[in-house]
C-alpha cells in the first residue's frame, strides 16, 4: 500500500499507512469521512461491524459520512444437487454437501443451482448505527417450483452513498462483477417443497436426508461429476478398450486408481468388465463410492477398497494374476509415482491403460498490471511470482497472448515460441491433451485453442506501434492523476501555470473593469439573443441556477462566467449561434484546434463533485466523465491549452467518434423503484437486490481476457474442471512480434517448470516472504522467517498426530471460524486452511501411507462451485 501511494505521488504528509487492525487504530484528530472495503461474500464475516463501531466511537465526528452507508441482505431457497451422470445414480454424494460456514471465494458454475423460491429481504444494516449483539429473524419463503431444497443463496446490496448502489447478486456477477459474488449456506439436509408452499420453519423441518458434516471431504469431486464432456469421453474410451479385450477372448479385470465417487468403476462394470477393484484412501469418499455402486446394482462386480494405492498388494486387495486394465482420473497429483508403483505391484505386463498418454502444450503470455483508472499499480506485480504454478481459468485472468501454442516434451527441452504480439512476457500458461485411447482425447486448453494446440479462429496480433499507442494512453491517464495532485512535480508545474494565467487574467479584467459587457436572453427558439441593458451576461453564455433541459448547441456547466448554458465549440452550429448571440452575422474569431477531442481530454481534471470555480475551466459531464474541462470561451484558453499540451508532450489520445460524443450535461440516472417482482424472479432476477442497474450495466469485465468477450454466454464451450496451469517466470523479457523467444521446459518430480534460458531477461520483483538472504536463521529476511516458522508449526502438528494424545484440529478451527469477524480474517482462506488441516490429520493419522498420498493427490480447491 505504501509503495503504491508513493509511486502515485502521495507523500507521507498526505496519506498515512498504519499497520494495525481497524479496531486498534487511534488518531490525533477526528475525521469526517470513513471508507472501507472490509467485505466478503457473506458481508459481515471479515469484520466490517467491529471496524465501523470502533470508528464511530473513537475516530469520527458526529456528522461523519460512512462509505458504504448501509447494506440490505436478500435470500433465496435453491436446490444444488448432483443427479444422474451418464445414466448412473450418484446421488449418494449429495449427503456430503456441507460447509463449515458458507461458500465464499469461488464463483458458481453455470446452472449449478436451481432457484426454488422468490428472493426475500432478510436483513438491513445501517452502518451508522451498527448492531450491538447477535439477532435471529424468521423469514417467510414462497416456493415457485417443486424440488429438493438443500441450500440458501444470499447476497447483499450496498448503498455506497446517496443513490449509488452496488449489488453482489446473481445479476451483478453476470454483468461482470468479480470481486464479490453471492454466498451459499447448506441446510442440515434435503427438504421436499412444492410450488405455492410457504415455509418459515426450515431449521425445524423433517428432512428427507441429513447431510454428513465432514470438513475433509474433497469438494472438487462435485466438479468431476458435472464435467459432462470428460465423463462421456471416458465412458466411450472404456467401452472400446474393454470390447477389444473381450473380442480377443480375454478376461477384463480393472483397477481404478483413486475411485473417488466410483463413477469410472461403474462405467467399467457396465461396459462388461469381469471385476473392478476401486482403492480409495479417504474414508468418507470410499463410503460414498460404495453407496453409489449399490444404488446402481453393481456390487457383484465392483469392490471398493479403503486403502492407499501405493500399499496395494497382489493376492491381498488385488487378484493374484494382476489386473489387465488400468484407469486413472487425473494427470499430475503424483500420478507418475502411482503409475510406477501400480506397474510394479499390481498390473499385468500387457495391461491396457486409460488414459493411454498425454501431451502438454504451453504459450507465453503477458499477465502484468500497469495502470488502473489513472493510478500506477506496477508495485503489485511482485506479488504475482511464486515458486510453483497456480491452477486457474485463463479467461478469468487479465492477460495478452504473446506466442503461439507449442508442444512440450517430457523431461528437459528447449522450446522456441513464435511471438505474435509485442509485449512483456512474464508468465507461461500450459495445459494438456489427455489421450484416453487411439480415438478419444480430452483437452484442458483455454478458450480459442483446440486439441493439439490448434488455434481456433484468427489469432490476434499486435505490433509494436499498436502496443506503444496503448502505453501512451495509459501514460496519459497516469499523468492526469499526477497533474491533479499539486504535491507532485507535474501537478506543481500545472498549478504554477494556472496561477500565472489567473494573474494575467485578473490584471486584464482590472484594466477593463469600466467597460460594459453585452448580455443575452433566450429567444423563442432557445438560442440566446443579445441584450443592450448592460447586464452581467456575455455572448455565448446564459446564466441559469439549475439545469432546465438540453439546448441545441449548448452545454450546461460551471465556467468562467458562472453556472449556466455555454456555447459548445464542438457543435456544428457554433458559428451560427455565436453570431446570433452577438446580434450580427460575423464569423467566429475562435477556431477550435483540429484535434479538439484530444485537446479537451488533455485539459481535463477529474472530480466527482463540484469543488468550486477554477479559472479557465468549466465543470461538466463531458467525454472523459465528470470534472473540470478547459473552457474554450475563456480569454486565456490558448495559453492554458499550450501549457497543458507541454506537460503532456509525447502522449497521444484518440479523438472520440462524432456519433459517440456525449452531451455536456450532468445527468444522474434515477434508481429503479422497488416494486412487484417481475417474471424473472424464478431465475433469481427479481427487482430485489438490483436497485441500481447503472452500476451493474457499467461494470467492465476487467479480470478477463482482453482478446475476446463472448457476446452470447449460451454459445460458450464448457470449461474443463482441470483449468489451466499458470506459472510466472522468475526472469521476464520483452518480446517483439515476428521473432521467437526461447523457453526452457523441465520436469521436476511431479511438476513441470518453465524458465528463460540462462542470462536472458531480467529478474522480476518478488514478495518479501519469498526472498531468502543471509547465511543463517538469525540474519535471514524477517518476512521469510515468519512464513518458514508457520511451515515448521505445520510439520510439528503432523508429527504429533500419530500419538493420538491431542484433540482433533477441527475443534480449534471451528472456534477460529466462529470469531472470524472479530479477528478480521478472510473466511474463504480460513475455510480452505480448515479443510487442508483436516485432510492432513486423516492422512498422517493412518498407520502407514506412501509418498504418493500427498495433499495434491487427495484434494484440491475447485475453480467453480458445482
């Protein structure tokens, strides 16, 4: 935070950064404005209530403004279940739809839930009067369709100030909101509801099934079952392989390494396998697989074994002659170790495998933040780098594709990537094609790239000139931010120039104080007419205290003559109207420069509200938004424009199209009144929770790919649950379109690592806790020591598990989660740590386990909630 403030020209005497919790802060003088974004998907869990309570009691004046000012919470009953998958009943997994708090930090997959009731308002919080204690409330829900209700979806609408609202509801996330999203809390079980039913006793109702609270259950298993493309491809490949074995007169005995929900084991059994052994280390997962197998009548063929894959023995869990068919659900996750162990211990020499092979592809990209809304955010990029890759959907990461996809060979290889767009390559994204058999393949490639690394459609190419123009635009916005701050060098120069022009203008006005100035009045056609009464009006200006409607050829604003209507020099009728205002048919002595759009943009100072008159400027809503614009009617316009142009020398700003030029009128859209629920209420799109459509509709898709924005979401191809791997390079380099860049691909254990060749590029910034220096623990970076010490505590925790003398870690995690808001912790991160600790406790609490039983092999966080 301090780095960002300094890089944007804000000094210590302007902004203070204090390393304290909000409830521990103390200042010397009271403030009259309090702004916070201590928000999460559940509104209160990150600590916004204690933060505001402390601020109101100790930091703010009695009439202080709070932002956000209030919040209204809405709820809706939904059904979120997994039903049939490729004709198999896998409903047993729904018993494990449970979460220690509520789902947060992850978006919902498309069509992941079915709304069953109308949205209903349940809470309203006025942050100027925060609640003092907990409270319970009964809310009446009217169901609009039948189903099995097992969860409550809730979101909130923030009133930031006055009529400015921000909603986190389903409609906002569809409109592009990525920071916040709806949250979901699972009910204790499944409740059957009918259309027209009204329920307010959900917590005391008789449920059809009660859920099994298990924090260790791997939630990504729900995503596996909803990945239709993956499941159908596996089923087709399994049937072909088993049919070939049967045609050769052989028996088919299958081992499904990592049974999970048992879906692949059941596919093998139904495809004609003689027997299937499905080992699964996770106890709850093994029980779910057994239930699914029994529900589909395949218990005579499928045996679910609760056992570590690396400890399987032929003649014990596996038939003595070994298995002739092998299946694995995923690539990676210590897959190579498990494969080698299975070949050595349980597989027959001529075993068939599904998948049979995999091919990895990579592509160089630019994932780098420079300027955001005119502010320099380069300092944030150091926190991107990590020693390993992260799993993501590339569509959700703002990036530019710089190279063509390239096949990556196993082990050690130098790749020459063809550069198609000039840019700063600081990351490599890679994915794989999974070849299930000779005919069937799957790919986890990002959108726009098909199997085999083939680019679908036309690849966007950006040459050096295009990229430089984009950089110039970004620099212009950044310079505008610096120019608005008089403490910066650029702002000081502009301020001095303004003072000089004001002094000259004051002297000129003083010398001409005795001259009479013609005035104007409005004619029948709305155009000002000259007056001879010596009033304080001037040609081209008509005073008005308030906006009285649009006038052709005029804009309403605050200029050098005060508040009123000014002639618009960009209007086609400017000369005609000015002549009429002067009372004679004369040619205008004011000629707007050729690049009038560029000049006006350079002379723009952003301001959300009117902050008083500025000499040589008018206040209006123009082509760059609300703020102060250089006044073309001012006598010193040419001098002011020359000064501003000098300060912005070297920047280029495109002139807006004639048809896209907005009126210079300050307008505010009225919020939609809360009325009757419309016909879309069933889909979660009622008027409740979307009062401010102007906020939703104007939200840009900033987190996504700049190259492509699909206009029709219905035509989007389904995203694979694996996602893509994104690795930030330790050394980054500038690449030029039409040339090639060399990347080193290396397999290290169960991971693939990419880097530039030795000596190429320059070192990227790193987070303080990733920097190691010094020769011993006493002289190393304190930031690194903190993280290293946490890892030592985790290792100590795992060593103490086997003694069975300590209570389960879940008890401590529940207590921390219950006080999450008071501790100002992130609930999404805390729930993830909670889950990982419980999984480690299960794994390391077993009598024996192999090296392949890692955290990555047992569980992972899903990219979407399904």
